[in-house]
C-alpha cells in the first residue's frame, strides 16, 4: 500500500458536492413537514397533487417523492421531515437523499417558503457523509457519487469539505484491514497528511523507543515483526495556544498472551480507531487553518503473540516513572497511551484530548452509537457536550470516580493495568490514564466504538469517526472566539 492509497482508499465523501457558484441546472429539493402538506398541495399542479395523493406521500421522516413535470421529467423532490419531536427527525436525516435519489444535480430549496432542513449545515454534511463508500477491495469499486448537491451560498464550503474530508480519512483508515494497515502504513498516512498541510513529523521506531523513553510502547509492540513506533506531528504558530491530540494506534489486537477468542478478533482491525479519529480531527483543524499550535501523537503498534511478547505478571517501567504490573495483556491500549500522554504533558498544552477504542465496558454502558468521555475539567466537559449536541455527534460523560482507583492497586508495582474485577471497566481504564496526566492540564479521554453496525443517514455501515465533528466545532469556537 502506498501513502496515497492509505490516505484515500475509499470515497472522498466530498465529490458529491458542487460549489455554490455552479450554474448548471439543478433539481430542487423541498423539505416538508406533515402540517405543511395542505399548503404544499396548493402550490402544485393538479397532476402533481394527484400523483402525490396516489403515491401516499405523508411527509413521514425520510419519505421521498419524485414529482414529474408535464413532460414526465423530474421536476422537484419532496423530502419528509416528520412531525416535530419525532425520534426519527434528526438533523442528519437529509443524508438519506444521497443514496436514494437518481443520478443528477440537486439543490436545497432555501429561497421559497419551504420548511427547510432543521440544520442546513448538517443537512449538507450528512448528504456528503452518506455518499461515502469504501470499495477499495471490490472489483467494481466505483465510488463516484451519482447524486450531486449544490452547496448553498450561505454555507462555509471550505469548512464543510474539511470536516467531510477528515471524516473520510478516519473511516478509510478504520475500514482498511490490518494486512494493509500496519504501523508502517499508519505512519505513511500520517506523513501524507503532514506533508499536505506543511506540518512537521518525527517518528521514533523500534529499539529507539527504549532510548527515547517510551518503554511501554515498545513492550506492547515488540512481539510483532512490524516495529512499534511513536508518530509525532506538529503544526501551526509556535506562539499559539497548544492543542494536543493523542490517538491509540493498535493496528491489530490479538489480546497478546491473554489471547482473545476468535469471535472477538474479527473487529480488531478497528483497534486503531483512536488514531484514525485524531488524524481526521487534525485534518479538519489544519484544512481550516484554526489558530492553534497543534500536536498529534500516535503510538502505533501491533499487539501480537510471539516469543518476545510481554506477559501477564510482568512489571513495566513507564515514561512517567510509575511501574506498571500487567494484570492482562489485552489491556494494552492504555499502556501505549500512557507513555504518549506523559510526553504530551511535558510541554503543558492548553488542551489535551486522547481518543481510543479502549473498553467493551463503555459499549455495555452506552451502546455503539455514543462515545463515552471522561474529564476532570467540568467546564471543558460542558463545552464538549454542548458542541456534540449542536453537531449531532453524540457523546456522554462518565465519571472519573476516584474511589474506584483502589481496583488498580498493585502489591509489587505502583499500579496495575486492569481493575480487580468485572465492574466499571471504562472508569478504571480512564483512572489509569489519569495517573499519567498532569493535574493542571485540561484533559478529556474518549472511549469510542468507531464502527457503525448498520447504515443510518450520514453514517454508512463500517468504520466511523465518532466525536470528532463535535470536537472540531468546540476547538474552533474555543480558539477563534
């Protein structure tokens, strides 16, 4: 796999968008709520009104009607919003149009008395994200968008493309199987991203990790023939406030010597979802030129089984100076994150965010669609939650319940990498990471699934970048206000 392949093996997710200056013909899409049906009928021809009645259009959420003109050609598209407060009526609902419409060029009707989408920005973005397809490995792998949408003039087209592009990059990385996405290829994708935006990149690889002070990254990845590494990207004005993103880059997780069962390994190509998310978020930040000093740290490893694998009961040194007893080799993500978080704190960032597919416990608590997050900074947590709500990018704060820290106690070492029982796995994982974060740093930890189990508007089945649209909006507003 080449760097270019790694960066964009699927759809760009933006080739369905046409600029607002597009002058060609475009079929109008009118949004309709059920209580507006009578008013709508008054504006249609008798033939169109009869057609609408015959087809049973009731403006239900996501319902589509294709209205013909007198010659039988497509005249207008009607899109049902559903009743106010209906659970299916989400801001991302218009994404359904991207795959349901016939080939052609369309525009949202915003210059009439039409209802309009609930959120124009999210409607356009959802259209683009719904058009995404990962077809790299299919013989008929055409990902060209059939339905194209003219971006409304009032929308910031640069930002829409940047956000969709970041989502696409993350999805592509998560969807790529581990045989084509090891630490080398993840580094190549990071280098491609850095080069495109004029960022600096440094990579510490293999045995050099020990000399550089990253013993846990090295220990987790040393059993694989694909060398572990720490990827370090920096971008932006050195005098600006520092925003640091840390992403778990475990390209495949066997569980190590505490081997996962076969069924649990089927999805482990996505165990680098945290790395994919921070690279996608970095793309958004750099493409829009946010006024921050950005740093991205990705510990990229494969947790393999081999003669040199780290073992249950081992005691590892860490960059922080804390000794860590290994209670389970399948809790490896927090180990590589710990060394990277320690490095991040050494330059005292204004904001530190880490992202990982870390625990099954978070999925048990919140399901696959909602990313769990933890933060000791309540003001930051409120910002995160507010922007997640605005962008329809769901997250939920779980508690850093300090008394559970006793579950991580170790007799021979400073801390154990797992809790002592079946309870509060997501909380104890977050508490473990907190031990490696300086108390004065504004920090948030995300524990996400990074996969859509089924297709919904804006979210095709497969790899997903969770929480980064909301985080981008939060960072934008925080540093450009």
